[in-house]
């Protein structure tokens, strides 16, 4: 699969598994996708995990248990941001 010839994703058997940090890092490396706000949602709660998510370009971090109102508010907030 390719994203307008710029971002290429190889079939799973030819690449190492992706995690959210790697996906975010790759999105932020490409001109066409770097403006997309990335909100991390995970069961991890450590300050180190949160810091890592922000360091790779995430705009926010949600830990389980998720509260529907909080998720909706944050998604709405980041969907209204001008391109970063």
C-alpha cells in the first residue's frame, strides 16, 4: 500500500511489527501526514510511557479506563486545531 507514492507500508511478513510510537514517528516524518494530531489511548499509565508518546509527536495521552465524555472532548479539541 502506498500513500501517494510517499509513505510506503510493506506487507507484514517483510517488516517488523509496528507499535503506536513507531506509527506516530513515521506520520510526523512525512510532509503529507505530519499535521495529523495523534492521540495515544493505552493501558499504560507510567510517566515514562506518556513522555515517550509526547516525544514522538503525540498531542495527548489517554489511559484506561476511558471515559466516553473525555475521549469525545479531546477528539473534538484536536480535530479543531489548525495544522500543526
